[in-house]
C-alpha cells in the first residue's frame, strides 16, 4: 500500500498511548486499524487483528525474545531473593564507602549496565535491579532510573560490534557484499560507521554528564547530596556477593562462548538464559537452597515480567502489520526523490526517526532502511559508513522515544516506573540530542 494511510496504525497507537495512558489498548488499536486497512473490510479486519497477535508466535525469533525476557525476569528475581543485591549495596555504600552521593549512585548503576553491553534488554534489566535500592537509598526518582536504563541499553548494544545488534547489522551488510554492491568485509563497514554514530555516543555522554551533575527529574526530598545511614551489625547481609555476580557472569560467558562456536548470537543469547538459570540453580543448591525455593524464585520472576511480555507481543504484532502495509518504505520514498546530495545524510536520519518512532523498533527500522540506503549511497557517491551510522542514530532515537517502543516498556519495567512518566520525562533530553545529531549530519552532508 503506497499511501499516507500506512501511517495511520502507528500514529493511532502513539496518539492513544499519550492520551489514554493505556499502552495495551493503544497498541492493539493500531493492530486493528492496520488489519482493517490490509483486509479492506471492517469485520474481516477485526477478525484478522486477533489472528495477527497469534501469528507473532509463528516467528521463532519473536518467541525466543519473549522467553528470554521471562528468563531475565527469573534471573533478576533470583539475584534479588538470594540477598545478593543487599550484600552488593552494603559493600558499595557502607563497608567500602564507594557510593557516597546521588552522583556516585548513578555512576555505579550505569557501570552495571555496561556489564551487559552485548544485550540491550539484559543491560536495562540489570540497571533496574542494581539501581532500585541505590536510588531509594539516595532519594533519586524512578523516572531517572528508567532514563538511565533506556539511554544505556540500546545505544550500547548498537555501539558494540560483537553485540546482538552489531551482528544483526553485519548480516544485513553481508547481503550487500554478496550481491556485489559493496567490496569490503561486512565488519569493516560496521567498525567504520562507529565514529559517525553521533546520537548513540552523545546520549551515553549525556547520561554520564547528568550523573556527575547529580541530576534528577523530580524535586529531591533530601536537601543534602550525601546520605549516611549505617546499618546495625545484626542487619548486615550475610549472603555472598557471588549470588549476584554468578548469574550475570554465567550469562555473559555463555553468550561469548556460544557465539564464538556457532557464530549465531541470537541463539546464543537465548540459550544463555537457560544456562544461567541452570548454573545458578546448581550454585544455590550447593549453598543449601531448597530446589523448590529456587524454582519458586524463578517462576515469580517470570510473573513479574508478564506485563512487559504482553506489551512486547503486541508491539511485535504491530511491527508486522506496519511491515505488511509498507509504512517504512512509504516514508523512505516520500523524501527520496529530488533531494540534494548534501541533504541525503540528514534526510536519512529524519526518515529513520519517523519510522522507528512509528513502529517502536530500531531493529525493524535498520532492517528496512539498510537495503535501501546502501545502494543509494554507492550510486550517488556518499560514504557508506556515514549513511549506515545515520540509520542507526535515527533508529535508536525513535526506539528510545516512542511510547509504543519495547525499549520504553522494558526500561519502565526495570525501574518500576509508569511508561507514560518515563516517556514524558526523557523526551526533552533525547530530542535535544537528536537535534544535535541532525545538525552534525547536515554539516557532514556538505563534505560528502
């Protein structure tokens, strides 16, 4: 469908998400609107909208993503219930006196997000796990925690060449190498694009700067920047800090080893969740934790992630609908004709912002735009790494900022913050960085 009507489903979802604050209703309304447009019949479209949700489970990648989300919830609850978090906070705040202020609490939280840089969802969830007690201790808002989670997860993943996102990008570029459009190895272009990923680098720098400035989104209820609360000796945690380190270490080690052996990072991420839970279970059993207790921890953690899993299922369905409608291709073709060469990088950035904001997915945006912009760049003589970076920058901004994005949902869940509040508080900051990125790509256009 080559019409402005292809924009209706995502725009309807975004409008309803903002006005009603009911994310489930908003996304399903977009699914239903898209199904009606595809069916050319209201009753048939309504029926097909229910089928579209069920069709999500026909994709093994979607199902694996949903299962991994549940496993991440299980891992996080295991680390929480085992007392590992309490021990970590005690070590950082009291015994070693590493975390002394609102700023250091935020920096430590960000550092744990970097530990999971190979997987965006895992990074966001680990930030939430470590950040909640630290932010409570130093009276920092949950909106700020959600902002840190969202602005660390996806940007880091796209900046890491050997992360899931990096391998995904390399596979898209490999198609262009195989068909003769490009003449260098895919990883060359992935690495060469890194210096031009202005948005991802700038948003990470902003997160660190705001942490150093001890910034928060809401008025602080304490007047001092330092909070000194010394627990009595009978309240000092007795659990080993290994209880929080081991599950994450097993998860990361599994991802690295399986990826090295199989060259399949998506499967490696999926399998690593099971391996982490099994390995952690063995450790806790050695520590005299009853197997029934451990299973209960896992199940409860999965239950905590059900709201996010439901929203992700609906988001996957909406992404499939917009793909069938050709929303991304329509936006790309809308401004591709008669655009001066110096405006091409900035135009690609804007298109990707619109696509990712409309679909709520950076991955979908990159997969739509990469096969389009690489041949375009080669044909008109523009730097291929530059246009690849503009795609990623625009895709990440839209993914981070859209109220129907899975990143907004996961970051909100990780921080235990309402998605609507997270969306509203972070948008001025991500928008400012996006405008800075747009100016950079306008300048780069003059030098192409």
